[in-house]
């Protein structure tokens, strides 16, 4: 394969059958389980697609012209992916993140040439959003893609992620995605409502008060503009511990090392499998790579300590 720049190496991720994770009763009913392995992109997450789509959208609308700079409050997957795409296209990028974000993540985006502005650690992600908004207001050179309200976010899943699933598995019956911005779930739901309405889209959502890195509870009081929950078959609540344990089980039984939000989608897929009709084909989104969470103990750390480590880690989407 030959490309003009690394940012073109997006999508086309594989579906991998992981039936070994299903209970024997489900396997006996002819149910199959597939992981859509999004962690294989340039920064190891589904946000590789989103970041490209957001930048393409700003360029298409003529908002990102020479002299302008990208500005986004994120220290997580979107920040990493924006850093790759911005570097590949020589676009200056500033990321606003709380001062206590781990050195691993700072080093990653700095290595790609992004500028980091610290927001007060004690104000968490909200403090970073406020500071980024104030900066954008004060200086017209900044352009913010804002994945929470930008329709380019769900659209990229409607035109790439979803059709890839249908092409690779025309017999698909269920797809499970995690709810972060809601871009993935909404895009999938829009596509399947049109192209194969029998397909049910379920969303994995953290239980109120539980942290599953990358996902958000709608009970937190903020529903992103791009999220259309009425298109979903339903939202299933998962806790942090089950998400971590499912991610570990996936790694050990299939060799796919993914993060806690993948564990959450897998946990929901297994619940759906319990009541699914015979011969159902269930897909769950493997959102990001597990190596991003080693310092939090994903591999073999003590579960209580890992929950505590991720508790402070509220800023990953
Ligand atoms: C690790 C991880 N999993 C899942 C998601 C959910 O994706 P979306 O924002 O499309 O809902 C995100 C991003 O928000 C994420 O960073």
C-alpha cells in the first residue's frame, strides 16, 4: 500500500471472530461474536477516524486557512489523533489539558509537535474546556473542531465504520458501541436505520458514578449535541470493574489487547448474547489499545488500584 501521508491510513479495520468469549449455551445456539478492531490505526483508537474527519471538515468549510491554529481541550485519544493529523498536514495544534495529565500523554503529543497549555488540575476537564473557550474568544487565530457538536464526528462512522461492518459481515444482527461523544453509536445507528433496519445498535454507558475511561454517563448532566440516543435499541449500564475484567479476558482469550471502554462494549455484547435469537451475529467495537493503560495497571494490576488510577482519569475522550 502506498500513501501520501500517515493520516490517510485510516479505517478498513478488521472484524475478528472471538467466539471463545461466549458462554457455551450461546455457542450452542450458533451465536457468533466479532470485535471491530479500531485500535489498529496510527494512534491506536477509533479517534483516528474522528480527528481526520474533523480536520477535513474545517478545511472543507474554509475555516482552517493559513495563519490559523487548531485548538482543542483534550488530553485523550482525540488529542493524540489530532496531533498525528496536524503534524502530517503541517497544521499548528494547541491542546489544553489539566496540569495533572500523565507524562506519557504529554510526551506523546509533544513528540508530534503539539503545544500544550495547562489548565488548573483541580478543575479537571471542565477547566480545560473553559480555558480553551476563553483562548478562542480572545484570539481569532484559533479554530476549534469541537467533536461534541460537530456533525463530522457521527458522519465519519455513518460513511466508513458502519458500511465496513455491513460489507465484512452482511449477516450482522447487533452492533455494540461505547458512549463517549456518542459519535460512533449515532453514526452506526443512522447507517443501519437506512441500510439494514433489523440491525440493533446497543450502547455501553458507565453506571452513574463509575468511571470507564473514554465513556460518559448521561447522568453527569451533559448530553453532547451529536448524540441521538433515540436511534439506539438501548443503553446498557456497565461498571468499571466489569469493563476492566472483560478487557483482560479479551486479551487473554483472543490476543486483542484493548482498553477499558472495549471491555465495556464486550460486557454489553455478552449480555445481549444471553437473550439473542439463535444464529445471531454480534459485533462490538474495540475502541482503543490496551497499552495506553499499562501505567494504570490494565495488564495484571490489582483491580482496586486500577479502579482508583482510572478514577482520576476523567479526561480521555
Ligand atoms: C477509549 C474510547 N472509547 C470509546 C469512545 C467513544 O466514542 P464516541 O466519542 O464516538 O462515543 C472514546 C471517545 O470518546 C474513547 O476515547
